[in-house]
C-alpha cells in the first residue's frame, strides 16, 4: 500500500493530497529515512511525522483493505510517540 494512501485511510491526515504534500516537504520519514508519497509500506515499519506543532511516531500493525471508519482507524497502527511542541514566534 502507498504511504499517502495509508495515512489517509487511517485518518492520520485528512486527504491524500495533504499526505503527498507532507511527504514532498520532507516531514514524513519511514524507518528513519525521508519518504516519498508513493513508497510502499508494510506492517512493522515505523513512520514519523514532524509537524510544526506536533511530533507523531507510530508503527504499522496491519494494512487496511478498504476505507476505514475513524473509530477503528487506530487498530492499524500503534502510537510510539505523540508530542506537542511549543509555538514558535517568527
């Protein structure tokens, strides 16, 4: 399954285009390496997303076979770290 599709189906990001943009901007990494949106992901891989206001790391447990209800989306990944960052003034 493509990385951007996994992020969208598991309700981590709202749209597939947002997931692609996040990958293009270099804030998504798979197993410690920057990842492109089309990269194939599998169970057991660790994904890290470094938002401006949040750091989110998780491990893939299983791949969804179709669209997933938001209530059951967290069964497909295990959260390793979810930190809120301080706001940065420019």
